[in-house]
């Protein structure tokens, strides 16, 4: 139960052999937080600095995997009590791993429920990414004990107050628990970058959105509520200042303890802490209209005149389809540094002003707007300044922070994809990463290069583009290789490098993966370090995965007890090269051998395999009624799965198939917006090839890759 036991006794009451248990009376709480579980699981117990008992609970054969989440649970609770200046109000906190659970986790007050992969960590079987996921999900759910539980929303319009805050605090909480992980830089690659991609489409929506139907409630549990919510809070903290932000949050939670609140209530309380800022006016431009701006400028000597306009992934789309009360203008906090002055300085560009002027040192070579990448906007520099940024990074990687290095890569490629910057600029700039040893800028580079690879995969550009990527990863691959590394950041960098190398068909990487898989198949005791297993299973089976190997891996999966290892095996099985093995996998996935929670994951994994993509697309269309009957259209994961499967389509034929499929089954339920986004994504993919293929081909030829 949410609360602890008040007393219990065994007296054959109410009938012989039964036990009556009475629990403490609950505090005031919303009904969706109520939870009770009957199980015979095993628990590990610890306590916070104030003596609040914390338990991690799991199946008995997973007990050894409950130590790390307990450590995080204790540290995060202690951190939140200090940060919020409010004690955790319940007498206990249980964290329980559920073998088959529809969500990643759920913040039931005092009895938080998790998928096993989101709570359990075995050092011998779990990877660094598994460890990071456990830490962040535990930190996220415990943040909800204050934001969402102690204070809760009036109505679902303001869901982001729960989820955006928990998403932002998960990075702060994890950073407090694991200070060497640099989590406040990882927020860029984990949360901000992906949602900027989504929010640049016409099919996005504001953070605060009207909700009138149960399907709409389910639907808005999405990246806008979570990731963009976190991103604008990070920006808010940057211009309020950390101490003012924290004080405002403390005051807000104290005022609305055991009460309901709306977004406007938060802004009102924060306003009292920083009376010089019009918090409501500023933040309404970010929460009550979708999208975000791109900043451009002109220069006169050392004076920059900065303007804003809405950034769209397809600038030719009809931006007036969904009007905004703010005309798609924002109050933009501009933090900036130059090569002459690394100290953060700031200026405001208000929505009613045409521009703002920034004075820079007279002899500056480069300027970095949106310094430290805390703002939710993009910047398009003048060509000379793009070149100066690239030169600075090639000369000295440390001339900018990892956050700023991430920012210039993410902005340049996103601007190029939208036709606002020549791809030659992005491709020249990204070459500095040969000397970068931080995983977050590399994550940006890997994501953008992989995206282009997926679009040109069926064109004559792919071999040349693959060669270009290999020139970038070779130095880091040679340095890091497949050795087991200790520092967290090095481990993350290594897996990013190895993944991009194998994805780009780098022969040494593929051969190593195949060799390791062969040894593992032939010897059940062969140990593959957890950080390498996804790579070995995926690229190994693609190299040597005949039916014997595939069936051996499937057999290992069916007997695997560790939930993180089971997911890795499901991932590898999706990359068979024989179509009939993919069909066999789809049939097996419908049985009880694959848990319901993992079913859509399997379909999405298969769609990442070029051989599997057309097969799983046919399966989704032919088996749609089965999927709806099993999961219902109110299941948001069903709707989003379609978008994931179709996201790499690049032809009009596939787009027509999607439209025909959606017309045949018009009831999208909680997947309505996901359908709009999937159509827009494929339209953008088609447009991308038309616009960018010639220029990319010329650049590859000019630089000797074709």
C-alpha cells in the first residue's frame, strides 16, 4: 500500500487461513496515486538521513540487482528534501520492480512502480546506459513525490507541471547522486535535442494544451510535456539565477502543499522572487505557443543586430495553419561569449521588438550565442563566424564547453536540413570531433550523421558518405577500441564511437562484433562485457546470423532471467538478414514468450533493420485489427510505434501507403497526433532528398569520398 501497516494479526479472520491487515490512513492525495500490491517479492531496506525507510522490492531471483537503485533512492530523497526545503511527508518509500508493466514507471505515492529495466541494475549484466537509466528514472519518480504528489495539477492541461519538472529534476537529482557523470550536459542530448526536432514541425503542440477527451490525456504524455517542459525550466533557471529559481520553487511547493495548482500559479510565485522580471509574460511565450525561434543577425563592426523568426524543419510549410496569440515571437534570453571574453553576458530580445543590438569586443573572432546551450532556440551565424567557430574547435577543442560544442553541431546540421545553411558548412565543422573526447558532442554528431545515412541509404551517395563518417570515427576507434574502460564518460563515448563505426560498415568493427558473437554462441560461458552486448548481438547476427545462430540466441532469450539482458537479446534478434527469420520473429513475438510491455519495442527494433523495415510495415498494416484488439487505440505506445516504423521512409510510394492506411483506419485514438507527425516526417524526408542530394553529392566528390 501507499502507506505503511498500522497493525496486523492472524486470527483466521474473516475466515480460516486469512490474515487481516490494517494500514495507516492516507494523506490527502489524488486518486491516480493510490496503489496496493500483493506479492511474494524480496525487499532490500535502507533509510534516509532523517530515518525514512526506503525499500527496493523485486522478484527473489532479482534481489542482487536492487542495491544500486536503493543507493540512488536514498541519495535522491535526501537531495530533494534539501533542495525543496520540504521533508518527504510519508512514513516510508517503496520502489518495486514489476515484471510486465505498461509504463516505464509510475509515481504512486510511497509505492513507486517500475518496469524491471528501469529499476534493476546488475553490475555483471547491466551496461552503463542501463545504470544511467536506472538512476534517472528513480530520480524522476522521486521528484514526483513533491511535484505531482504533494502539489498536483488542477487539470491535465497543465500536465507539464508534473512531468516537465520531474524531467528537469531527474538531471539535477542524478547529478547530485553521481557528480562525475556531467548530467547537466547530458540533458542536451537526452532531452533537449530530440524535442527540438519534434517541436520544429507543424504537428507539434504547445506545452500547455487544452484537454477534452481521455485519448487526449493519454496523448499528451509526450516529449513536449516531458522534454520541452524540462528545457524551458532549464532556460528559466538560467535567467532567474539558480538561487532565485530554487527559492521560487520552494515557495511554490509550500504554498500548494496538498493542493492543486496551475501554470499561472507557478509564474505568480516566481514573480515575487524576481520582481524585475515579468515571468508570466516571458514564459507564456514559451508554454502557450508551439515551436521556438532561430536567431539571425547582421554585423556592423563590433555591433550585432539580432533578430528572431520561427524555426521550421520545412521552411516552405504553411506556418499559418495553426495561429498563435503571440505571432510566433518569443521573449528570448540571449547569453553569449566570445573568444575575447569567456564570461557569460546577456541581452533580452523581446517579442514586440524587431531586433536587439549586442556590443562585442572590437577584435573578436568568434561569438557563441546561446552560450552553454541553456536557451530553447537555434542560432544561424554569418558564414565567416561559422568558419571561425570551426577553426577555433579544430585548433583547441577546449575553447568551448562540451555544451557549446554540442550546440554548434546540433544547430548547424538542423539548419542545413532545413535548407538554411549549406551542408558544406556543417560537414566542415563536424570534422573537429576527431579530437573531442566528450560523449555529448559526439552524440550530436553521431545522431546527425546517422540521420543522413538513413536518408541516403538507398542512393548512390551512401558509400561515399559512409567513407566520410569512417574518417571521423577512425581516430577515436583506434584509441578506445573494445577495451573495458572505467570512467563513466569514457564508457559512453566508447559505445557511441563503436555504434557509429559499425553502423557505417567499418570493417574492423564488424569483424570484432562477429568474432565475439561466434565465441558466445559456441560457448555459453563466454563473457561479453555488458556495454558491448547490443553491438555484438546486432552487428554479429547481421554478419553470421544464419538460422542456427538466430535460434540459439532466441533460446538464450527464453531462459534469460535478467531483464536488461533479455532486452539486449530482443534487440539483436531484430537484425537478422534473412526475411523469413524476421517473419518467424514476428510470429514468436505474438506469443507469451515476449511480454506485452516489450511488444512494440520488438516491432520498432525490427524497423531499424533495412531488411526488416518493409516486413514490419506490412505486418502493422495487415495486423492492425489484431493490434487494436490487443492494446486498444487509447494506448499511446501503439500510436507512436507507427511513427517510429515509418520515420525512415523517403519515397512518395511509402507516403501514399501511409495515407491510405490512415484513411482505412481513421480511429487513431491516442495516436492521432503521432499520425500527423509521421506524415510530416516522411514529407520532410522526401523534400530533404530533393533539396540536399545534389549539394551533398558535390561535396563528397570535391572532398574525395566519391
